């Protein structure tokens, strides 16, 4: 077997290891407990556009979210995890079906607190990697000095998408407009938080108290690449059950697998404190700090090599 590709990316994998060390140092210094939750679970969160990989009668986790929130409900106030996650059929320049996620949760936080923490985390990692407050990614010089730019989804759709977010959702082209017309224009010279998603895109996010038409959710973009997805957490078990049922009906109508209901998670929401959580792609973070155009340049083995 030829290992020429693995030999060629060794420096990237060494940098990747340093990035993960820096992430752990950041959260440890901030009082977060590193935890591990099971990779194989009986019931993932039903999301219309994310398909879980079957593992017998159970599933490989698309995210550790449900188990980590159960720990919040059990009294763990600040937790993080770096783990393998699995998303069936995802493959491309920035996607692999087995990915590495950093996920963290903090009781008492909201999504605005997480925006600030995101800035602090990435500036910290950049410093550990020798980039100080500036880096170059795929020809774009990125100024990392906070505060970073913020843009609402509503304004982004008007500015770049040619229609309102609600109109795009009604026409079932929201994801297409985001992927083709909006995302490539975000964070080209300075990181940008795209925030306040339409309520229909909330999933497990809390709706904004003074404007329930939007969810307290954001994504971080650097050089047109999405790095993370975060939100203030929904803690109402009845509302969450209704949302799960809606997503399950959407999956069923599309001919997709309908998962069992995650009842232990819904029960835990009854005692979960106000909190916020963030899922950040380690593979994409490694791409950013190695100037890699493709995710293949920062993973030891691609699916095609196995």
C-alpha cells in the first residue's frame, strides 16, 4: 500500500495535534471539565438535513449534544468534549462522514456570551500556532483582532440573497441561497458571526424573548467557511417535543429514517438550567490554520482509502 498522501500531510497532522492541545488548554484554564459520552446512541435528535449512520438497532452519534445536555441537567455547569461524530452521506471538500467535533456547554450563558468566547478561543489557538492576530487562508488575509463582525440572517438574505429569509424558506431554497450566494461572501477579511436565524431554523435553540420570529442561534464564518453552530438552549421539554415531532414528520415525508423519540433527553430538560452550547469543527479549524483547501489535507485517512 502506498502512503504518499499520508507522508505529504505529516506537517498538517502535527499542526492539527497542536491545535487540539491548545483547545484543551483553553477550556481547562477556563474551568471546563472535559467529558466523554457514548458514540452509539438509541435516538439522535431528528434533523431534516442530517442523517445518522445506523449501528445495529442504534445509531452512531451525529453530535454529542443530547447526552451533554443531560449532564447539564445533572449539575455539570461547564463541560467540553472533542469527539468523533458520524453523518451519513456527507462527503466533499469540507465534509467527511466521520468528523471531529469540539462541543461545549456553559450554564448561565446565552449565545452572545458564546460569541465572545469563540473570539477568545480562536485568538488563543492562533497565538499558540504562531499567528498572533492575523492569518492568511486561501489568499484572504484575516484580521483576528476582536470584536468580530456580526450580521443577522435577515440582513444577509436581503444583502446577498435577493429575497427575505422567510421567502426563501417558503420556497424551500433557504439552504441553496445560503450555500451559493451568502456563505462565500462572509468573513473574507475579518471573522463574522451570522446570527438570529428564522425560528423555523431553530431546531434546539431558544427563541428570542423580544422577537420570537427568530432563534438565538449563530454560525461563525472565516474566509467563507463555516466553523461552528451555536445557540442559547431551548429548555422547555414540551416545545422541544413539538419541534422533534415536526422534524420527524419532515423526515418521514422525505422518505428518510424516522428515529425513536429521545425521551430521556426530553425528561432531562425539565431540570436543565439556562445555558448555551457550541459545536465547532476541528477538521475545519485545522484547515484554517494549515491553509488547507480541502479537508483531505488534514485527516489521516479519507473514506476512500479505507
